[in-house]
């Protein structure tokens, strides 16, 4: 039993190497401009026309501007972590590949599997929204026709639509075919619609600036109608708590920039273009959100922005054009990275191998593109996407968290992972642990050593684990005592517990910051490590623990299906397992040089024991 557990642990923790000479079967054709447009288009979608008014009305009031700034800072910190890995490992797969390199195979599978669901639901949601928006322009004629001719009476009607949306199905499948024909063409299409969307936003801000009234940022409580829950008025009508709550909602408006990272193998100069495009797209989107939220809340009272179109007349006239352009770029942004995650996992044999097939003419993962597009089209056709959309939050937040942790692991481990065979190490078994001085001095790096050794590497991993657990516990306590914390009525035992956790966390981070770091050769590195990655971890786990129970139940169900695939196929078919089997056979047969080819090993996989 002990041997079985040890073998499983080695399988779960085996890691990919960082390849010096990156090779790819995909077509390299993307530059910084296309990548930046992809990031902006994936992020600056229809939300700019709806979310600002909703957050201002329900949560933050005029301080929605600060909510977007806080959310932008959190997103930019996550983006910096992606940028470092994008420059270091320009491979398709994004967070899946990064976690495979630093954390291990099992966690990489969990991240990749959830990212697939995230993009499928995202694409289905946007396709359904596109259909509904066009339908609204034509007085719901499409919806009325399908309800009359193809009305569905399915169980659990809260989950399922009452009619099949064939327009959304057709739109998704057409775009899947377009994406299969070439990366360059689809990104140029995205570039055009991104430019249109940005022009509409810019025009609205310029025109709206002539109609601003600064009194709308300082409305008194007496001016708010009695039948409206408008808080206390002023710039913070719902208090600091409302602004922070609004920031949590606004954070999801920045989700999508990670689509850039999935294109690593198709970029002409990934070491330069990936970091620049991630930072540029997040900066541009931040400016757009802050500008629109400022103008919108200055033009119109926050308490009267609960309408479907909360902006004044000029915004209403321009919103159809901008909304359709935003929906187009959002749909491309959701569908573009989806097959590349599947391709990367299938190329590592964690998913079925045929999903990694590449079209020789167009150099695109055509099988993964068509199949993932078909799944998104089916979901858009039959499901009520609103009931499933929140589930995509888990995949995104998990990915952001793991990428931030991976940056820490990459910086503080003794050396970059150089082999799939990730050996277990112990801080006690090496002569390197003999140190002239106390353990405490070694933990705080009293001699200012700048060369990581086995002790510092293992100590760093322990400190990272402790800090992460403390962040999670702290955020979990925020759920339990949230109202008491904001109202300053927290019980004395809660105050002592929070202060204790905070002090231990600060000491752990300081000790980690004192540890020597590995010099990683890359064109971009996250500044202020470990502080920025831990801030990103804190923000992401804060949002994760606030997800509702049904979201976690759906996550467990999706992971149950994924583990069936992993334990029945991926565990013994993965390239990591095959590499180790081949190495073992090579070592056994080294005397007579009779080596079994890797293809034969792959077809005759041996079970882990």
C-alpha cells in the first residue's frame, strides 16, 4: 500500500521541463498588435454597457470608479504573473502549462479541465447574448418563432431554455469553422471589431464629458426617492464595504486577458510580445472602464441607473453598435483559447491524443476547435446560461491563483524543473543542511546568501504553503465575520485570531523575501516578489470563498467527470509517465543497447504500481 501511495504521489507531482528551444506544430503569425486586440476584445465586452450601472446602483454608487481601480490593480498583478510565464514558456495552454511546470501534473489537469469548462460556458453565454440582443432589435421575432414551432418542455426548466436557440448554435459553429481556417484571419477580424468597440466607448466619453454634473458625486440622502435603496448618499453611499463589494464584482470585468497567454506557440516574438500585449490590454481596458464609470455617474444619479440602458440618449443611440462589436470580440476571445487548452492537454496525453491533431495546411488544432465549438454551440442552444455562468468563475480564479503561486515556486526553488521525474527531497538528508549558526539565522538568511541551496529551496516551499493556508483561512474568516468586521463589532476572540493570523502571515512573507532566489533568464519578471504574487493570491481566494454553494457543487460534479478521464487515461498515458518508463528501460538495457521505442511504450502502457 505504501508503494502504491508513493507511486501515485510521484505521478501527481511529476512536472514538465522548461524547454530552452521551443518547437511547435502551430503557425507562428501573431504580433503585438493582434495580441493586444485579442486581450482587449476578450476583456472589454458587453459588460461596459451593463456592469457599471448595476454596480453603481446596487453596491458602490459613485465610488464605482474606485471599485474599478481596485479591481484593475488586482487584475494587473495577475497579469504580471502571466506575463512572466508567457515570456519564459511561450507554449499553448496558459495556466495549465505554467502549473504543470511548477506545481505538478494533477494540479495542472485540474486547472486545464476547469479552464475548458470556463471557455465553453463563456462562449455559449456570449453566443446566447448575441442572439438575444439581435432578437431584441427585431422585437423578439426569432424567440417567438422558435417558442411557437420548437417549444421545449424539459425537466429542471431553471437550467434549460424553453426553446432551442438555433441562431446561437449556427453562430458558434460558423465561428468555429472560421477559427479552424487560420489564426491570422480570425485575429484580424477581431482587431476590426475591437477598434469599433473602442471608438464607441471613446466617443461616448467625449460627448458625455460635456454633460457632467459634479453634484451627482455628492447627492444628499434627502434627494434620493423614498422607494429607492440609495444608501446614505455622497460619494460612498454604501460605505467602504459597498466599494469593496463592487470591486469584487468589477474584477470579473477584467477576466479574459489570459486568452493572450494561450497563443504562446503562435506568436512571432513571444518573449517580447506576450508581456507587452498583456500589460497594454489591461491598461487600455482599465482606462476605458474608469473613464466610462466616471462620466456615467457624473452625468446621471447613481440611484437611477438600474435600467437596462442606464446611460443618457447619446449612449443609447450608440450602444447597439458598440454592444454588437463588443459581443463579437468577446465571442472570439472565448472561443480562441478554448481549443488551445484542449490541444496542450492532449499533446501531453492527459486528454485523448486525437484532440492534438493539427491541420497541415492551416496549422491550427482543427479537431479541438470543432469539438469544443460544437460543445459550446450545444450549450448555447439548450441551456439557460445564466444558471451556469457563475461556475466559470472557479476556473478563472483557480488559474490566477496557481499562476501567482507558480511564480513564487519558480523564483525560490533551487533550480527550474529539469525533468518529469520529480524526486521527493528532504531537508534532513543532505550535507548542504549543515550550517554554521542557528536554524533561526538560516531561516532569515542572516548571511545574506544569494545562492539558493536545498535548505533554502525547501524552506521557501514551506513558507509559501504556510502563507497560502493563512491567506485562505483569513478570507474564510471574512465570510463568517464580514458584517462584524465592517461595522467594527468583531468579538474579542475574532480580533485576536485575525491579528495572530496576520502577524504569522507577515512574518512568513518576510522570511520568504529574505530567501535567496533562482536567477531565471527571461525577458520579463514580476517586480516586488513575493509581495505582488501574494496580493494576487489574496484577491483571488477572497473571491473564491464568496462563491455560492451551488457553484462549488457544480465544480465538484465537473471534476468528478474529469477525474474519470484522468485516472482511466491520463495517469498512465501522459508524456511524463511514458518518459519515466522509457528512462527506466533505458537504464535497465544500457548494457546491451536494446531499447524499446517510445511509440511502443506508449501503446503498451504499464499501470502504476
